[in-house]
């Protein structure tokens, strides 16, 4: 497959690029600074682009079989300047995919969004979702609504707390609104995001992840 990864220069996005390359895919790493990606591979293309620029996104999407959105902010203050940070760019992605006839969209969200808010312990819900990370979670809500309404073959991933530990290679996935382990390695999330591109198992669903 030809997979476009947006937000590919670091964090979970960089791990998605590596996982996809390891599985034999051709990968385009889209980011403002793709040179930060510490990978070299014959099937890797780096592409400088702006997630919030419709033309930039439209040009990037062309010719791909699947698009993975892993874009995040470098600091929470970015949401003061751009409160629709996730949803604005994701809207551009959806429109670009429709324009180019690309069907598979995989989006990284977070546990605590939508109906999974009820899965978080009350103190964590108040401190994280309603206070410290109120702006990102509010925009994940807007982002997910756009994806659900897109008509694309989408998968929304909602991982629990992300860690930088080594991948376990085994983690829990569920489309039901029920408990999952409270942490999961970014590398395991990356593994899931690539599998979501390859398979139809989770199409049309938000998937809770923990492990």
C-alpha cells in the first residue's frame, strides 16, 4: 500500500512510519519538518507540508491508498492560537480524500473522547478532560464528528495513556465502551494504526486501545 502519515516527524507518527515500512508499505511522511524523522528507507518519501493548509494537504493525499492522521501539538499553548487544531486539518484531509477518491482514513484520537469519557476515573476525568487538557479533548470531539460524518472507510483509534516503553506486541482493542488497560506503548498504537490501514476489521468504528 501507499500510506500517507500526517504528523510523521516524531512521536507516534514517526513510529507509524517505521511500522508501515517494516510491513513492506510505501510511506510518505508529511510534516512541517520531516527531516526530524530519523529513518532512512528506499520506500520512504519525506514531504514538507502544513496540516492546516488545504492546498498542501490536497497535494499530499493524491496517489495514496490510505491516510493516517497522527498530528499533535508541541505545546498546549498552540490551542490558544488554534483551538480547532485537530479538526481544521482533519477537515482538509477528508475533503482531499474525497477529491482524490482515497477511501481509508485512520485517525489518532484519545480515550476520554465521546462516550469513553465515562471510562475514566472521576478525578482523572475532571483533572484531564475537563481542566488541564480541556481544549485538546474538545477539539478531538469536533474531529471525531467530522470523521464519523465523512462517509469514508474510517477507523478512529482511542488509546489510553501513551508511554514510550518498548512495544509489547499484544494489546486490547474493543469497539465497545468498556474498560481497557490504563496505558499503552506508542509503538503498539503505531502497530494498530498500520493494521487499521491494511484491514477492514474496524472500519466505521472508534476503537478503544490499552495494553
